[in-house]
């Protein structure tokens, strides 16, 4: 099925987000989805525009709030595959509370973060993923704060699917998104997606020189959380591939009584006057 629509992205030429859009479209087709059973929910930022560029249900939410909306969509309609997306500022600064709780909730949503280590839409300020010493308009002397270790954070918060990729590696990214969609629980996929306009440090070449593919790490086992944490720490978080997956833990939906019986969107919620009056009396 074709997940392309006729909206032309207004990202800068060369922005990493183009590849993320292509990877989502390919992954959705590869797992057999159709546009009417996919919902893409996004936050605010350059990357937040992605929900308008994919032929599916889409919701462009507010800053840092993609995940509450995405979780609501999934709870109301279990038949939809739900992808939430946004940037590192959106998900790891203002939206971090939602990110951590969605992770520990293990709700069946795939969260794709386009991590460019800067705020691009507002013309280049230091983000929670910028490294110490990073100079921008907001930190002209260089940031004194270290970058947030988001993959380690996800493991600590109890994530059951943690992956990282590079927007240049379309094949790996597409495969990881497919696995994330198929995963029964919350999947976090952090994608290094260079901002060619404002981030002159973390460029395509910089990532090519600094990233390690987990498939090249001898004996790496993505089902061992301790070794996942150790590998991340040894490589300063700069790894790509499936970092960790736990297929044993039940998803939020499996644990919620009645969820599997009838989708809220199909339920007959008409109360009728008698039932309404009765409810009112109970609350009085
Ligand atoms: Fe992409 Fe940066 Fe341009 Fe935004 S400002 S569209 S992140 S290259």
C-alpha cells in the first residue's frame, strides 16, 4: 500500500528527517499495514511535521505531548497501529515525563525520535541531547551540561524495546521500525537525524566516523539488559541496531481488563436519560 501523499515536506534539503519519513512508509508497507489502520501522532518541531507527510491518520499535537495523544488513540482503538514521533527536544525535554511513563507502562505504541541534538525549528538552540561544550545562540560559551543518555534512561525505566539508528542507514532503520511495530509493548527508536542547517558538529560525516553497529559487536545479545547497558556506556551511547528487547513482559493492553473485548470506538456509549439520571444521583 502507498503511504505517500501529495504534501511536499518543507524540511531543508539534506535534513535527516526525509529518510525517517521514507523508512516509516516502507516499514508500514512491509508489515502489511494499510493507510486506514495506521495513525501517526507527532509533537512540535521540524520533525513534528512528519504526521502530515504520511498517508495515514495523522495528528500534529502540541509540544512534548505526542505520547499522551498516541496512547489515547491506542486505548480507544486497538485496531490501529500507532506511531508517535518528534524530535529530541520534544521527547526528551518538555515531553520527558510522558516518555518515561509510556516506557514503564509498556503500552503498544512505537515512538520514533528524530534526534538532531539541537532545536532546529526555533533556529538552533542547545537541546537535551547536545554534548557538553556545544556552542549555540543559547550557549555561546559552550553548554556546561552533558547530553542526556536516553538509551540508558530507557533501559533503566523498564523499556521492553530499545533501538537506535542513523537516518542514512535506510535499510537498518526500516527493519528496526518494522520490528518496533511488531513488538507487543512500547518500542523506542532513537534516530540520529542530522540538522544540516544549524548543527555543524554532529554532521553525517561525524556520525559515520563515530557510530558503532551492534551487528559488528561480537557476541552482542539484545536480550541481555546488563550487557546492553555496558555496551552503551562503553560506546558513549553511539551505537546503532536493536539494543534491547524483552518479549516476556506483558503489554499494558494485556493487563487492562476489558481492553481486548471491545474497542472504545465501537462501544455503544449512548446512556439514555434514565441511566444518565441514575449516574447524576450517584455523583450528588
Ligand atoms: Fe531539518 Fe534542521 Fe532544517 Fe529543521 S532546520 S528542517 S531539523 S535541517
